[in-house]
C-alpha cells in the first residue's frame, strides 16, 4: 500500500501510524475467519520456557519453515522479515514475547505493529496486546493454562503486513469417542450446586446412660437362683435372680407384726368408742385407744415403705427371706456379676441392663470448633469400621473443656433399632458449618493432580485438555471451582484418572 504524502496536508509519520492500525485490524480479522495463513508452528509440549521443535504448515509459496530462534522460540520468516515468538513463564505468569528481525538482524520494537489472537480448543478466544520490553515485545495479558490453542500473530511493518500461526497442544490427551466409551469415562457439565461445608469430628458410641441401670440387691444375702444370662434380652419386671436374705425376712416380719397390731388397735378403738358414747367408759380411755390406732397405722406405713425402698414385696411365695431381683425396664443384660450360691452385698452391682434401642454418640469438640456445634444442629454419623451412617441431632454440648484434651463433650441421641451401633464403636460426626449456592461446581471425582496443580480434564474435539483450576468449598460430592472453568463446560467426571494416566503416558513417550 502506497500513500502520496505530497497530496495530503499531514506528516508521513501520522499516515504510517493510521495505516498500521487499519491493516492490523483487517489482518487479525482475516486470520480469525480462516483467511490465508502464511505460517503455522506446533508445540511439542516441552514446557513454558521453550515451546520448541514445532512443525509448520502454510500455503508453501513464499514462506520458510519455522526454525528455532536465538531466544529459544519459533522463528518465522517471510522474505527479509522475521518474527520470533516464545511463550515463557516470567515471574510465574506465562506471557507471549516477540522479537523482530530483518535479514536475521534484530529490529527495534517499533519497527512493526503487532497483535495476536488466541483460539482455544474449548472455543474461547483471547486478544493479546503488546508493549515494548527492552529488545522485545511482551504481551500485556497473561496466557493462562492449558497451553493448547492456536495463536494468530499479525505484524504490520511500514511496507507490508504479515500473519503467522503458532499451534500449541500442551496438556492435550487425544481420545476418540469410542475410546472414551470403552474406558467408561463419564462426561458431566460444570454448573451451580448447593455446597454444604462440613466439620468432621471424632466420636464414640456409648451407652445411653438415661436408659442404663446397674441392678443392686440393696440387701445382703445368698444367691438361690440366676434366671438371666449375659446378653439376654429381658422385659420390665422379669426376674433376673433370687436371693435369700435374713434382712428380707426381718422386714416382712416387721410389716406383718405391724399389721396385726393395727388390727387389734382398730378393734380396741371401736369398742372404746361405743363405750364412751354410751357413757360407760371414760373419755380418756377412748382417746388413748385412738392414739394407739394412729401409732399402729404409722408403724404399718413405715414397714411398707422400708420394703418398698428395698425393692421387696410384702409377701413372697418362697418364704419371707426370698428376694427377687427384677429388670427395671426392657433391655439387654450387658453385665452379670453373680453366680449360684454366691454371697452378695447390698451395694454390689450384680447386673447391668441397658436399652440399646437408643445409644449416645459422644463427640470430642476442639475449643476452636465449639461455636459451630450447637444444640439442635443436625449431624451425620458414619462408622469408621464398616459402611454405616445415620442422622441425628445434637442434644447436649458440654460447658467444660478437658484439662488434658482441651476438648469439650457433645452428645447425639441416636436411634438403634437394629443394634448396629454398638457401644465402643468409633465414628466420625459430620457437622454442617455453612451452606451456600455456588455458580460453578464439578464432581469431586473429576479433580486430579498433575504436578502440583489441581486440574479438570475439559472435553474438546478429539479428546481432553488438562485445565488447572482453583478450588473452593466441597461437600465430598461436589467441589466449587473458583477459577479455571466456566459454567456449562463439559469435563471428564467418573474415570478421569484414566485420562490422567494417558497424559502421563504421552509425557513419558515424549521424554524418550
């Protein structure tokens, strides 16, 4: 393009600047729309520092195949003009750096107007603008991973426009649809989900102390018979053992004596009352008979309460000294500490009966997590020894912190109809600490680690590409993606480890 500056009333410098801007826009648009590309280089995936050893395609008329440039990048040539492009990480941020040449001699950075457009395999596009940096042009924009894309570079000198195309396929795994199906690789779509952040605390199943009884005789004696065995389910009131006790005989005898005195006192009182009403006996005799009746009633009541306190009935079919130990409620005999003929003391815990239909999950809560553990909070309980889980509600949070453990105790009452939650079993208790709707999530199976980065394998034409991601909250099933992929992007979910292994194979083959 020639401009007759004699006919225009502006400087040649301004005209060149205008022409460069116009032509750069036209050339970039032509490259994007599939216009004539003059040179293409493809990266071998060696890394960011030097994406070298590429192959070139083009129209084959006026272009030389790209070679390795002085700075380790791709050196494109057309006629006397040359352009070296290098995608390198500087300060941890990958950017595109370009050097200009004429007849293999370096040109100043203002010798051409340069722009570039990145077309990714996922369909996304990015425009790069350049600024002078010492002897080269450096993109203002960071080129994020994955570096699997096509870069159209347009350069406009004072006399001629140029377009070069650089292909990069770093991190791409080539798999056909048939191979994906055969490997059982699931394809899912990134999208919004409700993420529940959970706090995982250790715990242990314990007996429900509100439904556990240590059965004691309350009177000493000798064991006559044992009718309950260890591990036996018993009903309320069922006889556990029979004890022969002199104390039982004494208490029942005392009651019977008091009852007979009461009968005599009632008879005497009725007789004295009639005689007093008939003016035969003195009032004093009547009052004394009434006092005796009252004392007899008190004696009977006292004897009955003594028997009740000792768990004795007023009578026994086997004799006055026979004492029956009975189950206080429906439950299971979990401890037994007596045998036939054994002498037992009044305070000996001879049986322990517990209702295992309900148990406690006791939680150890560190001091820093106490604000998140509240009475009434719903929790999920999972056994550590086998696959079992249940839901419960926190019913108690301790007010004291252990001096040695620096933890507080919390408790969940857990229904146990099938007896699977056995006391002594270790569990993990999951407490929901927060709940939020997040815009972009993926399945937790999709997260893989390549190097030291978390990646998701995005589905592209012909396979997958490893996309580094920044992760956020997780509930074990879905993971929040803070940065790296957009909502609606297809990715490998189940079986993503297969894609990772294929990526590893490709890297190993390339290394050899």
